[in-house]
C-alpha cells in the first residue's frame, strides 16, 4: 500500500518529577530506581489531562504538514486513560482541529495501543476514499498512580505522541509485516481502574474492588515481554520476508531498560539498534513508541527508506509488532 508517515510529533507536560523528588515521598532513591528501571525522571500533568496532550500533538501534526483539520479523514487515539469515556479523546481532537469530515474513535490496548492503532490504520486505508489519517498514543497515568507505592510510582509518566499518515503515489509499501498477540488469561498481571458494580438493581451487592491504582506483577510482566517480544518480531519479519540484520532500528515500548537489553540479546542484535529514552520519560504506555519515534525523526536518526520494527507490549496482556518502511 502506497503510504508514508509524513509527520511525527509529541508533547509532554512541563512538570518534571525526578527520582530525588520521589525519594522525599517514599522509601526509595535515585540509584535504586535507575539500576532497576533506567528511569531518571518523568513528566506529569498539573493542570492538564489527556485531552490537552492529544490536542497539542494533533495541532503540531497538521501545522508541520501544512494542512488543515478539514483535510483529515480519520483520527485514532490509543489510550487507556482518556479524560472522559464520552466524548472520546479522538472526538476532542476532531473538535479542536476542525476535522469536520473525519470519523474518530479511541482504542485501548494499553502499552500496545499505538501498535494496534497502526494495524487498524492500515486496514482503514484500504478504502480508496481515505487519504490522510492521524494516529496518536497518549496517557496520563499519574492520575492512576499510587504515589506512596514505590513498586509502581517510580515507573510511569505522562505524555503523547503521534503520526500523520498519508497516501502517496510516489511512496513504496509502508507496512511490511505484522504480528499481534493477546493473552487475556494473564490480564491480572497489570490492572488499572477497577470499579464496583453498584446500582439500584443489585440489592446493594458490590463486586470485589481492586481500587483505581495501577497494580503490576513486575516479574510476570518482565518474563512475558522478554520471552514473547523477540518471537513477535521474528514472526513479523518472516511475514515481511526480512532478516533481523535488515532492520535499521528497533523502536520498542519503553517499559524498562533491562527488558530492552534482554530483547536485543535474545535477537542477537547490537544494543545500538535499540534506542531508548526511558531515562527522561519513564513508562508512558501507549505514548512511548510515538514519542521515541518523533525524537529519532527530529534528530535525523531515522532516514527515509529505513526499515523499522515497532513493538509494544503490556497491559491486557498484549503485544504487537509492525515492520514499516519509513
């Protein structure tokens, strides 16, 4: 399919919370956090929410592209932490940029959301009438974080990143290979925003309520990612009829530097092909891949024609890989 990513963008809140800041709130320190996660700081919202983040990214995408919102055919926002259930974050973007002819929706696959969104985007572009689409991954996990729990509070950050994808007769095939996997039987290894089932019709009975905070079985998630992400990348490469050595960069979800290092080792690829920015942002879930992609693009570390493996993994449990030609 003759598509290409024409613009990338990202936005993070201005408030920076360092590891030293967290050490004043809980029993932790900078060395403990860095050596276990690779994280030095994270950005968190103060007077913003998810809607503000996605609107900033969308505005930057259309400004960079020299187009108007009226040129956009569809908008997808991948998020597990939208400001509201309805209207969706994508609907708020539509309103903000004046995308009057677009259809819009949110997608929730947690940390794999941006990758799943890429798969959906590819399918939508098979409709010959669609020419331009926006995909944004965004999270405000700070509102779901128990800031007294050092096992989770040190991990997460807020942010958003996205791409403008367009049909282009001069472009080559953008999507080369794909692999998506879900393991719902392991869904309890990462949870967020549990609720009670209370209504006037259930005689006052309530369901077990795990609370609104993010909970995670770190060891189980580490094992899931390090075992399954390399296999997912290999399956997507087989579909694309490519070898690992033909991949220029592996742009992975930024969950933990140890996970990325383990994946690189299992694939037998140099760590230099696995850029990381987790030190500055922490785990931003669905936003992490597009934030990193934009930083690499802005720095000139991705060139037109490069072959890139994008891979996300996390809550659900879910994982996904897209092999693309940039």
